[in-house]
C-alpha cells in the first residue's frame, strides 16, 4: 500500500460492486483505497451464477431480438408487481446494457446460446438473460485483469484482513473516512472525499435476518460467511435508513440440515421447468399446500415461506427411485438412500406411519394426504391442480426428504437516491456516503420477487456509476 493520508474514495468491500467501483474510478484518474475484511477479493462472485440481464445489447441484436431498457423495466414492474424501486431499479435497467458491453470488452464470454428466457425465476417476456459458462468466477477473472493493473500502478490501494469499526464524520456531519483494525490489531484511520459501502448483504448473519424479517426462522444460509451486514450496521450508526427486509424470499430447496462449518447447504431440484415432480410436498401437518408442478417459482417460494418453520417434506416411494429415472439431478438414488440411512434430513421406512414419526410429520395427516394423492392418480383429477397426478405412493420403502429455503441474497438494505447516495430517515443524503451492491438490498432492484439478473448486473452497474462519481470529484 502506498503512503497516503487521504484518497478520492475509501471503498469498503472488494466484491462485485466494490471491484467495479474501484476499477472504474481508477480508469478515470481517481486514487482509491479498498478495505476488505477477508483475505481475498471477489466476494459473492466466487458463488454467484453470474446471471446478467440487459436489454438493447449487441448480443440481442445479433440474434434478432428487438428489445430496449423501457421494455426491460416494464417487465420488472410486471414481475415484481410494481414493488421494485422506480428510481433505483430503473437506474439499474438503464445502465445494464453498458455494463454488459463493458464486461464483454474485458473478455467475459456470455455463453453461445445467450440471451435466453430463464425460467429459474419468474421469466421475462423477452430473451435478455446472459450466463457466463464459468458463472460468477468468469466475471471475477475478467475484473481481475484491470484490478491487478491498477494495484500495480498504485491507483488502487488494497487493505485485506481489515475490519472497519466506524465511519468517521467531519464537523458538518458528513462522512469523511473510516476507523479500521488490521489483522495484526493495529488501528488505522483512512480518509477519503467519498466513502463507498460495497460490503454486501447480511445473509450469513441469520440472527440479523430473523430480527428484520420475521417468519424466516427456518431458512438456512447459502451466502458467503463474510455477508454479515457490516455496511448496514456502520451506516445506521450515522443515521442511515434501512428498509425492505420484509420482502425476503427463499430460494428452493435446501436440505433441512445445518451444513458443516465452512460449507454451503446442498440443494435438490424442485423446479418443474427443470425436473418433472415425482413426489408430493407436505408440511409438518402432513398436508400438501401447493400443486407440485406449479410453474411459478414465485408462488412456490411464497408457499414454502408460509409453512411452519419454512420446512417441507418431499415424500415418495421406492418405485420413484427404481424405475430407471433418478429422483433428482443433484442427488441420485444411491446418494438419496445413503442420506436416508443417516437419518438427519432424509428417512426411509417400511410404512408411512413409521416414516412420519422418523421425519417429524403428523402420521395421521400424512396417511390422509397419501390416500388422497393416490386417489387423484387413479382419477386423474388433483384438487390442488397438478395437471397429470402421479406416480402413486404405494411401493415400500417410503422416503421423505426434509427441505427448506435458502438465503442466497438479502432483500433489505440501505435507502439510496438516484445518485446512489445513502439517505437518512428524513430522506436526505448523508454527505460523502455512497452505497452499491447488495448492501442496498435486492428488494430495491428486484422488488418483492427474484427478477432475473437484477442482482449481479445492478451491483456491477452501480459500482461503475459510483466509480464515475468518485472520479469526477477528483478532477
């Protein structure tokens, strides 16, 4: 790190938004200091699918897709039922095609078959979703090239393994720096004309999540361990406003067992767009609560969120495993039987009563539900609306797998304006303080649903926009 007492910006977090911000600011002549509390850069890009969405791109035009940011925004409004922020969400959509072009200039390959209409979330009406073959790591590798160049040239100073304890305020109430602790215990004060919060969300801090989004007590975290809400805590201490946590949605469907330390939860695939259902889904009362082949991921996510403890049991029989079709593309029949033998999140039994008791489901409720399901298979008419009910659950041993929702991003975040300045409770900007990425909340850009590509794309775009602001202030 170069010897410097003040920078054009101090950026907290070297993840998706923080790296984009630092690289852009440095490209335009600014001197920035990036503070990262872990020992590596990249943040959620190490885990992210790297899914991007943008309208009016060169790739769309080459495929003959007629699209533009206005239609993209109207699709976000439709999918989110009008809950995406009309200023900040629209800012993300308008900036997206420039961000995708920038990534391509950096060497990111967007996949030969993209853009697509991605049905992992509520689908757009137009093909505008791009997924690099190597997921978020492809984006990280591309960002690393200019990042390393600017580090070598001294335009970016990086402090890793450094925890920020406090934002420093000047005499006028503005934020003008940070107080931090290095890994060796040394305390430092870092000052900048701008302070940028790019610290990510709070998905690994389940106590914080549950306190701010009641009804999420059964969810597990699939987030980076460093996603503990530091930026929210720091900003709230200087009067910043926080909102939209109540919009939290889970991603389906994680095995309902605490993963080993340092590990992420395992998932099974319950998306009928990807894998036809061969089981019924019941709650702790043994009752079905949705059509298992419902093509709306949003309805399925909300249905799980409404169940006691956000938990459900996937129930099926030996025939579903032994007919030559694996139960799930992520976990084959052999693995599933092994999980059932372990008895932590999956069970097998010779009869339904014993299965229910092993899995913690109401035995009478499960018996009634299976009888009703088998009758629906015979009649071809399911009261919950499954289009082609089946197969029956009749061949022992019977199996149950307990699953829950996973936190992959947090919907609550800091309030910001159209310039990405952090706002206080009166709606006024906190002088000198900016935010980009998940710290402003996925609920800001996606609304109350998962809108495809509106997380990583927005984080990159907003990092770049704040980087330009930083550079303009240094001129």
